C-alpha cells in the first residue's frame, strides 16, 4: 500500500462512524440515498487515482455541476460578458435564496441556484437539446468518460422544483435572464441529475487543479485562465455561507452538492472528492467537510 492510500483509509476509518447530518429530501428521489455511502478519491497531476471506501457508487452531481458549467460559459463568452450577467460575490445566503442584485436582477454568483440557472442559459447552443448535449459533453470531458443522466432524479426534481422555477421567472422579469425560464430550468435540472462516482469527481476536480487539462486523459477541457477563474469563484462562493469557515479550516477552492458530493482542488497538485449524503445546515456533506479538514491537517493543504 502507498502512503496516500494509507492516509485516505485512515481518514475514512475515523469518520465512517460519524452520524451527524440529514440526507436531503426536498428532491424526493434523493431521500432514498444510503447515509452510510462514503467514498474518498484523490487524483494527482500525474493522473494517478487513489481511492478508499465506496468510491464507485453512483450519485448525481447536483450543485457540483455549477463550477463546470460556469467554466463552459466562460469559454463560450469570455469573462467580461459572463460578469455582466452573473456576479462573483459571496451572497451570505442559502444556496436557494433570492440572491439578486437590486435593480439589475443579476444573481450574486454562479454557485447559488439563481446564478447557476443564469449560467446554464449562457451556454451557447442551437436550442435546449443542443444546450444540454454540450453541457453533458463538457462534464464528460472533465470526468474523462461518457456520463449519463439519472432519469429518476431528474424527473423528481422537475416535479418539485418550483422554487428554482420562481427564481428563473424573477430573473426573467428583471431582465437578467434572457431565455425561456421553463426551458432553462429544465436544462439546469438535467445538469444537476448527471450521474457520477466519487472517482469521477476527483478527476473533474483534478482537471480544474491542472489548469483545465484532464490529467488522466491528457485532453484540454477549458483554457488555463478559465480554469483559474472557476477555482477563484469556488474559493469565495463554493461552500455557500460556510465559505469563510471552510477557508479557515481547509483553505482550498471547493464545491458541494445536496446529494453529498464535495470536490476540492489543490492547484497544480491534486483534485480530491468525497461522497457522503448526510448534510449540515449549509447543505454541505458532514463527512465530506470532516474528511477534507482531516486531510488539510495531515497534508498541509492550505493555499491561503
Ligand atoms: O437546484 C437544486 O436545489 C439542486 N438541484 C442542487 C442544489 C445543491 O446541490 C446545493 N448544494 N449544496
């Protein structure tokens, strides 16, 4: 066994018994997740994967899709145009809050739902099908394999996602969303329902850490400046209103999702991912946050 896998195993062993947090149930299909699912994976810049626990169990991306679609919007339009449409300031509010700039209706940042919905609408395409096709292709390139959609989770969110629809209509009425609200939210729900494993997520995080080049496949997925910008927004906004404490404890750009996925990137060093469904009050995976804290202590991960 190598020392990295030994350390991951040890962190996993130490935290597997942690019983805090609640599995998200506002998307009914997510409520059936096994609270004992717990996987950790790390991918080095040499493209080597280290893993422990249930790193091959599938789950949906949810908000972890947001930075990757933001990177795609940046590559389609450039940073100035994207900034005109979606801000980059932490909102200090919950992920599903109405975080819109007074007057313009511009969402606070691309990591809260409003900003992510506006970002999805920015992806260049010939209609909604083509837009989702491009998003899925880009997410797949980040992961280094062809991903697919968990149709049950998609249908479950589409049936219950009225708050996100309301956010889209608010932005539409303020003039900050210049696309069809229903179509945009539908694409956003599909992007959230893309199925991955913890091992996939670690490759996706490592691709951002490697300046936009997938270290496993060698494919350039986004430009280096766009990868760096994406990491910057993850650093300030990725952990919602837990972002400040996260920087203090872990010190890495990161993104969480309500299915219990969590990624963090050590620029030019590694990508790491944890999956464990029980969430804290901010919507971040309890074991995910604890595992990254433990690794930050062990390896000295802080970049700031
Ligand atoms: O829009 C939603 O509510 C979900 N599809 C994603 C939210 C999410 O993952 C927030 N992260 N912690």
